[in-house]
C-alpha cells in the first residue's frame, strides 16, 4: 500500500508544481461546453474516452467534485480487500498493476495511453469519475457495470468547492464568495453545473445497476451506509468486518493520514467534512436564488427527493 500512496502523492505534488507555471487564463479547457483543469485532464484523453472498455464487474463510483468521492473510494477499496481476504502479497501485486497507470485517481485524469494500460488491471476494478453520464464512455452503460452515485446537498457542495478552488493552484481562484457563487450558479466551474449534473443523473436513477447514496446519510450513519454499499456490490461481510471498514474510513482517520495518502493535497481534500456549513456564507438573496434553481431543475424528481433539500438546505 505504501507504494500506491507514494505514487498518488508524487502525482498530486507534480500537478501543483506544474500549475504554478501556467497563466491563470490557461488553466482550463472546454469539452462539450464543460470546463476541465488542464493540469489534471488531457484534452486528447477526452477525444478517445470511448475507447475505455468497461467490464460488467467494474465498480463505478460517480460523484461531482467535493461530494465525498475520496471518502467512498477508500471505503470501496477497503470493502474489496476485506471481502477478497487478499494476502499482503496479493495486495502489493494489485498495486503494482495500478502503479503502471501513473495516474489512476479519476477516469478523466491523465494521458490517452492510460486506457490501454487499464485493460491490464485485474478485476474488480474501481473506476472513479466526476463526469456527467452523457460524457462517460458508452461501454459503462452497455456493460451494465454497477454504478454508485454519490450526491451531496448543493449548498454545502458549493461551499466545499469554493474552498477547494481558492486553495488549489491548478484551479482558478475567486476574489470573493459572491464572485464564486455567480460562477457556481451558472456552471462556469470545472466539471460544469452541479444542477445539470444532477439532472442528467436523474435520468438513470431507475436503472437497475445504479444506486444513489447521499453524503448526508453517510455522515448520519456510516455503518448503515457501508452495509448498503457492500450489499449493492455483492460483498458478503460480517458485522465485525463492516465495522473495521467503517473505523478505517472515518473522516478523522482519513484526515489524520491525509499527508501520507495525498501529500500537500491532504489538508485541502479533507478540510472539515461537515453538514450545514453553507449557513455561514449564503446571503438571503443567495439562498432564494439557489432555492429557485433547485425548484426549477430537481423539485419533484426522485433524485431531488433523495437529496432531502428541505431538511439540509433550508434555515
């Protein structure tokens, strides 16, 4: 595992160093009308994204930035290792395969060559992405691979994404919360509009291979959330094994190890992990604007109900 962590920290530290050499206006590029960070994503990779060949036993973790994908990625890895009862040698062997990718953090990260290398990864692969469903490789849906969709209330998502933008040199920063809020509401950020992202995924909420889980329900009862995820992916674990995964993947446990797992990115990735921080930032006018946007895009939809907007986004 140490080798894998070393690879991640080296990649992330290099991304920080590279971004400091790029002019702010050149940090992003557009694909199908959505912005992406040039330091992490390669425009050529998007041209050949459909060359990625999904397998029916792949585990797809989808979530908009700052919805908690690093957290659930850790949980999925721990569930798989625990269920398979890998020896240390087998774990190292799998890590060696992953290391060949040089960058395996997100499906859309890295150079086009990674899609060829990913064919060599042993099953079951964990594929993590921030991409909207209309941008994802078609093979993901054709293969019927199981997709775990992680969503978070839009107000806390906006706050967490704001801090991430202003602390990450590979992303453009904002002079104020008000300036950022306008960009968020109009989808002028990396990975585009969160409301459009949710609307697109709502079209797949009834797919039998898609499960939706919210950041908030994971925070309220992580043990129950981990059980649901384990059942969805077919992991047969004891109560004791589930609890071990929960303990290893708690926010505090991951934050304590963030420097080793993610280098200088650690503090930025694992900042607070709370629910309701938006109340310290939103003005009355901004609250009303986002409430209207939610009504327009998601009110009455199954995904909108799953978010429990009235509970988490109303004063």
